C-alpha cells in the first residue's frame, strides 16, 4: 500500500497498463507536452514517447472516431477528454459507433476503448463546463460507466476498464483529484465492474451515491449520527452495470433509501436506482425513495448560487430525516 | 485469353454480380421480404469493384449505408449478404445489422455506417492502427459527396493529413445527396479541392471504366502504402436508382437519367469484352451469376430468424 492522490492513482493505472500491453496508448488534448490539463498524465510523455502519449488538435469527434477505429482493429486506446463536457461534440461517435459496433456487426467486432475525463461541477466554471454526463451515457446499452470516489477504486477500476474488451466510460472529478488515500501497489490489483462498496455501514437509512458525492454523503452521515440516525452509504462505483444486490441488501436492513448525485433530477441514474429499489425491494420499504440532485437549472456562475444548486450535505440530511418521518 | 482480358472478365463478373444482386434485392423489398431502408449501388459498381482490384486482401475498407456493392466485391458471399437483408440469423451480421450495416471481418470489410460522415474518422483510426503497428496496410474509406459538408469529414481528413495516415478517401460523387443536387450542396463543383486546405494529395476522374478506377486508385494506394500519406479521390459517378427504395426521384428528369445510363460502365465493359472476342465467356459468366443470385435469395428465404438471445448484449 502507498498513499496517493486520486490523480496519481489514475496515472499509476495508466502507466502500469501501458507497460503491460503495448497496444494501450493515451490520446487527447494536452495530455503530452502540456502534461495534462489537470496534470493527470504528468510525466507520461517522457516515459512512453510521442507514439503512445498523443496530443490532439481540438477535434473531439475526430480523435474519438479515430480511436474507436483503432480499437476496432486491435489497439486499446485510452481517450482523455479535457472534461466530459466536451464529449458532447463526440456524442455521435460514442453512441453510434463505440456502443453499437459489437452488436450491429453480429459480434464480429469489439471496441476495447476507455474514455475518461473529469465530470460534474468544478468551481464556478459556468453552465457549459459543469455537466454530469454519466446520466446521458448510462442510458446506452453497449457502454459501461464507472464513477469511483477513492484513489484505490480509481486505480483498480481504471485497470479493469483498460483490460475490458468493450467500451468503458470512466468519470473522474476535478474536485477529487487532490483527495488522498491508500492504494495497493500490486500491478494486478484490478477491481470488478458492477460491484458497489459499502462506504459506511448503518442501519436506519441507505444513502446511495457515487464519485464526489460519496464524500458529501459521508459528511451527511456524520451529521446524522450526531442526531442519533445511523446512515449506510453505498458507493455504487459502477453505474452500468449496476449492483442491484448491494442495493437490495442494504434496503432490506434499513427500509429507507435516498439517492444523492450531481446532475439534474429528470431521468438519470438516480431515477434508475429508485426504480430498481422499488421494484426489487418494495416490501422492505417504509418510505418513498427520495433523490437529492443538482437543482433543475443550468449551472449558475455565482459562487453562492452554484453551491445552492449543487447537492450539499444538509440537503441529504434533510432528505434522510424526511424518509425517517423526523422532518 | 490474355491475362488482362481474364482480369477484365473477372471484374465484369463482379459488377454483374452486384447489379443482379441489387435488382433481386429491390424485387424482394417490393414483395415485403426486406424491411427498413434499402440503398442500391446500381450505377456505381465500377468503383467498389475497381477499388478492390487495386487493394491487397488484408487492406481495410469501410463505407456508408450504401454498402452491398463493396461487401460483395470484397468477397462476402451473396448468401450472407441476402440473408442479412432478409433479417436472418445466417446473415453477415446475424440479422442484427440490416442493409446499412454489413460487416465482414474476415475480408477486412469493416462496415456499413448509417450516420453520414461518422465513419470517416473510424476509417482514419484503422489507418492509425496500421501505422502504430508499423504494418504496410492501407485503409480505404468510401462516402458520397453529401458527406463532405459535415464536421467528421473535416476532422477525419485534417487528422489523417496531420498524422500522415495510410488511407485513401474515396468520394463517390453521384451528384445527389438524397434529393439535393451538387449545386445546392457545395460552394465548389470540384470536391477534390477540399484536400487543398489539409495539404493532402488529390485526384479526380469519372468512373466510366472499371479499369480506369482500378488504375487511378492504385496511385493513391501506393502513396498510402509507400509514403504513409493520405489522398482524397473524387470519383464522379451516378446512381441509376433512387436514394433508397422509397425515393420516387422527382428531383431529376427522365432524360437526365437516360443520358447517364449511356455511360453505364457495366455495359461498357461488356461491349469491350465482346469486341475482344469474349462474347461466349461473358454469357457464361452472366448465366453463372443468375444461378448464384437465385441461390442467395432461396437461401435467405429458407434461413431461420434470430431469436431474442441473439439480440441480447452481454455488455450490461
């Protein structure tokens, strides 16, 4: 074990997999000479050279398509977007090519590719740079979507994504990059996709979350504890595939659930989680499932307004009390 | 028979296979045996056939939704192609792809794509992989002139030129993007000039003869294989049927269509071969194609449909 920041864990996973497999390479805007817009790929150009750490012009659709084409014939690209917001101009490539090629070719082709970038809100970056894109992509069969919250999970899941034979979308967070944690050094430390983690055990209410919001949920759980409420925090880690069993097991114990995530309330992964719980554990529920989400507006620039729009621990606490009928 | 005559006969045979396949597909479509969209390659046969003749078997080819001709030229069996149109599990894509999504990995035919221009970066990516692996393999990407206004065309060409990828971009300019004529699509009449801004080599010619297509594309293929440099080639052609089966073709006159049919490269090759004293060989080839296409239709009709288990994706 060693202590690493989240960005170092992401980098370590990429370096280990690139050393393990010459077909793996990193491509994106500013990943090489600039050393990464968020310094995730710092030092990698010097280590692997321009052939395998490839700077691109500002052509998200172009370099996404090129990477899908390269993956289709046997390479294993890691595509970095400066942020997930910019993947919107490559949406057609991800939706119509990466996700569909395997099925529409009758299984003749595979697309072993990883798309990764920071996701969700940062700090006052405005309405066009604050999207939570996992909700758009998790809708699509043929894509896997991961959203780790800790450095260890970041490393183990990114390695799993790179070794997978089909497309995996991997959500990071600008505000998580500096978070520290213990990370296994074993080069074969690979976590399975589709398995949630119980970030904190509890008995009164289940808080389902992922990525940065896991930390906010833990903060809320601490506040609830002071009021005598024992909250269990489930870190999904993987949004597609989704670990239904962990959700059911937790709700079977707590009888109450809330989902806390960034991104708008209309549709989305939170709605999917609510559907699964009510469908699979209806008899266990003692209250409606509530969602705590980004408010249903484009992200405002103003610092206080932004904090008002993004889900905060007090909103999670309030929702937890509501499902416990203590509000 | 000289070697060159034998080659020409083989290419003629390929063109007739495509034409007769497409005509029978149109018939099956009108009988309700084929669903969805059906975009026929009739009129454009010399391009796929001439291109494949100039390529090596392990080069990559990729095209649009008008993909039957290239798949057949590349070696897909007419049975697998027709069964795919009929939505049968014996089809090249197990009945999951349909007319627009023919794939044949064994012959490096990497697909028919339904989003205009979307496959152009994909094709560049296959060339990227060849270069990354230091292989002397060439990629060839086909698209219509309707694709040259959309962003992915420009991003694909820009990156292919920047990174010197071994690819040939073939614009099959059939003068109509669905019902919109070239004059209302583009500010220039010469599509190949789009290469200039990217510092890319270009070529431009008419697909009047399958051997012309083969020989002119061979130059671009050589540039890709030996120098690892891309080329944009505009090949002027004409489709003799509508954009798809549902297109009544009201945007062009019957006179224009008849005039263009006089330039039919399939008939041109037939006349050349007859003049070379190969009339009997031509007729024997045509007879053989009739049987092959009839067999393909029979096979498609008799094949089973895919069950729900085939559609399930184990990605989720």
